[in-house]
C-alpha cells in the first residue's frame, strides 16, 4: 500500500457539500472582499485561539511583514529569526526596512530557545520571530520574558497546537498564520491571518492590509493590498470546527509511530514538557536521510527532507546570512526527513512506514545503491 507524505483530501470528503453550499451563498451575496464571511471568521478564529483580535490577510508571508510593521519594526532595526524554517519567515523582514539576524536552534526540537535567540541579540534588535516548527510550539513566552522584546510567533505550521494550555497563535506579542492548502487549517488558495491581544497592533494591521487606509479616502501609510477573501473565509469557517479533531488524528498517528518502535531506528522529534504539537510535519532524523528517502520511495512510502539549504545560505539572504555560524541548523538541515503524517494516517499505515524504514536500514547496501543511482 502506498503511503503519501500528506493526505489533504480525505479529511475534506465529508465536508464537500457543506463547502459548496457556503460558497454558493457567497456568490449569491455578491460581496467578495472584506465582507461578512471574513468578519465572522476573524471573530471565530479569535475565539478559538483565545485572543482579542484576528486580522485576515492574503497569505502567511504578508501576515509576517504586516505584523512586524504593526509591532513597530522599521528601517534600521534588526529582527532575530531562525534559519531552519521555511524561507518566508525571513523573507518577510527586509520589506519592513529591517534586517534579518539569523539564530541557531536546539537539536531536539529544531526550535529557537532563549539561549539561541540571546546569542543573536544586539542593541539594534527590535523583535524576534519564533517559528513553531513543524507544528511543535517554540518556548515563546520564555523568550519574551527573558529578552523583554516583542516576539512574533510564526504559527504558520502550528494551527491546533498548544503550549501550557494556551493555543499556538496566542503565545507571543502577535502571531501569524498561513492557510496555504497543505497547512493544518488550509483553505482552497492563499490565505493568512494575524492574531494578537494588542489593540494597537490589530488596528495598525487592519490599516496596513488595506493600502494603509481606514476609509479608502485618507491614506496614512504605504501599505499593502493584502486581504483574506470572502470565498476563502467561508471555507475556513466550515473547516475550523474540525481542526481539533484533525489535530487529534495527527497526534494519534505520531503515537502510533512511537508504539511501532520507530524511535529505535531513527531519532524522533522531541516534545518539551507542557507542549501539545499539531504535527504539521512529522520529521525524524537519520545520518543518511536522503538515501533513506530514496529507499522508502522504492517501497511506496513518500518521505522528503526539508530546508536542506537553510535560509541563511540562500542566495537572496547572502548579505545578511553570509557570516552566520549556525552548526545545529546545518546539522538538522542535512539529517532531517519528513515521513507521512495526516489527520487520517492509520496505525496500520504507521506500522507499514516503520517496517519500510526498518527494511531500508537493514539493507543499507541497497540504500547506498539508491543514493548512487
Ligand atoms: C513557517 C512558515 N512561515 C511562513 C509561511 C508563509 O506562508 P504563505 O505560504 O501563506 O505565504 C509558511 C508556509 O508556507 C511557513 O511554513
């Protein structure tokens, strides 16, 4: 049986007619930008997260840029950001006029820590972006408490996760989400959101997403045309009530991997005390990760390395990343391997993937053959 890396379609099957109904209603209503669906989704997602304000925007990258600017980041400032993340976490910084300063991560979780952030601080540091990597929340409250800086929680991968009883997306000064279709809460195109308890940040974000204007008459800032649209918000309103159930399915799949003995073959992602991850990706580690992926592919199991070239080594980041020494980032970039996870990955599939990994590692010579071939 083939096991895909993601399964985004099975969880949506039973919701198809409800989604079509809601989309038809939006088409009938004829309002497509910043109408009642976006307003209702912003209210419902804020209630889900336990925050005061949610501001819908066009995608998770814009969400970061707008959140940074709304939090007061601008030209001349530095923003600390991990390099072991999706490129957009850092790409969002230069458009504010600030510069990214890359920090390392801890080996066990791949997340930033108080110490890795502290090593990157300078007198010009204005904010920290902490990514809840692969859906495993970073120690955001500790970083905020220890540094005294605003922390922007990049929760793009962490919808459904929580830390010490609080939802991911409510942990920092302001948080950002992506609703890219493969995300844990994904719409049918691009979408994003900013979440915060801070009224001034929410107000600035609302203005920035709409050309820097409150009324389309007076333009106070050079802003963006970056709105979540009504059709996507209508879809997200159907999906949101199912997020916790899907997250439970992802956690059950992770437990099934542990129970199948996967931890004896590869290094499993660590979970800090009080953290309940949402396992957007289930990323294990092995010294020969690419060869293992090749052998798994022959067995019908999809697996993929993420961020093999970390952000500070990307050509576009050369002017800010060239001098950075981030040994743990380099090691994790080389050895990580995402294996199948989804809300509907069964215990039988987890056992099958585990057995395929066991077989691939047992026949290491064939792994080497796959790599050379
Ligand atoms: C950690 C992280 N940050 C930011 C983004 C950017 O989100 P988007 O693709 O919606 O712009 C993504 C996802 O793609 C992500 O995984």
